[in-house]
């Protein structure tokens, strides 16, 4: 399937001037990634949802952001399924096209927002523990997630109208969001790193070691979430700047799609490792 003006994935993950022969490995690459997301991502994140929902009430509260992030990943698996269906010529219907454009908002807005919430939560726990304890109850998490879903729904609806018909607006829209989300995660990462290097005066050795262990875990969690975001964001930011400055598409590989698909497994592996459900990792 060649890239065409009717394929939203060519706008979200652009490539230019591909001949039919050159597009064959590209199509195989897309099929492989979308299949991986569907066949592995869907059952994995469904299992995580089941683990969180069937846990204790405190477990649901503490993992509420992860629960919502898993819902985002299930939506991405749906996005992958629809793209696979659209690669069949007889199934390239207008309904599926609208669904693909709608779910593009999940990629550029909802998932990064929930990743940012997790990073901000860890930042508050390390740098501002009093504030963290104040807003730790479930109701505050529900409020934050509600705001994210409303914002994400607006982004999804907006994507229906701008992915294909207003490419310049879509590039600006994506660029601003990725710059914002990446800035938030990098800020949290640097702040937690600075806190990790500082030791409180007058603390006993054991308390200091426990606090440093908590800070290190928060730092590694934010780092692991930020690196895939950085790898995904940089190509989008480059595309956005080139398009805004030159008013034309810029060739780019599908490394962004690769990172988006594989990046969806990072929070899943972290959660499963923490609850001791990965057979090749022991509970930390």
C-alpha cells in the first residue's frame, strides 16, 4: 500500500516520494509493528487492567494513573487493528479513516499526558513530599485523569478535521504538545536528580539510605519514561520545524512509529516487574 493523501499514518509518520517498490518494505514494517501492538500489547495491558481492578482499594488508588495509561495503550492497539484492516483494499472505508484520525489524538495527546502525570507524581513524592501526601487521595487522581480525558477527547475530535486537510495546523499542534510534554518530563528528571545528590542534614544513615533508594527509583522511573518520549519527540519536532520553515514534507524513517509501539511496553514491564508478574525478574 503506497502512501497517499487518504492514509493518515503517512501524515502522522510521514515519508515522501516513495515508489511502489520502495514502499513494500515500509508496508511490511508497518504491518509488523501494528501486529506486535495488537497481539502482544492488547493482552498485556488488558492483564494489567485486570490486576489493578482486582486488587485492593489502595492498589487502585496508587496505580490509578497506570490504569488509565493502560487504557490508552488498549486504544493504541485498536488504532493498530484499524490500520491493519485499512491495508486491505476492500476495507478502506470512510468510517475506518475517521476512526484512525480520531485515535491519532491518543498518540499525540492522551498517552504523553498520562506519562507526564506519572513523572509529576514521582517528582512531587521526592521534591515536595508534603504536597504529594496532601493530593495523594484517589479523588485528586480522578480529577486529574478526568481533565486529561476531556483534553484528549478534544484533541481526538480536532485531529479528525486537521490530520489530512490542514497539515500545517496539525504539525504546529503536534509540535507544541511534544515540546510541552518533553519539557515537563525533563524538568521532573533534572529536579529529582538534583534531589538525589542532596542529603538532608542530621539524618541517620539508615533513613538516608532508604530515602536515597526511593529517590533513585523515582529517578529511574522518570528516566525510563522520558527516553522513549525523547526518541519519539525529536523526529516530530524536526518534522514540525522543517515543515513550518520550508512549507514542505521532510523525509523521515518510521523510527518514531517503532519507538511509539515499543515504548508502550515500557510502563507495562515496569508495572509487571513491580508486582512480581515477570518470571525473569524478581520483585525489587
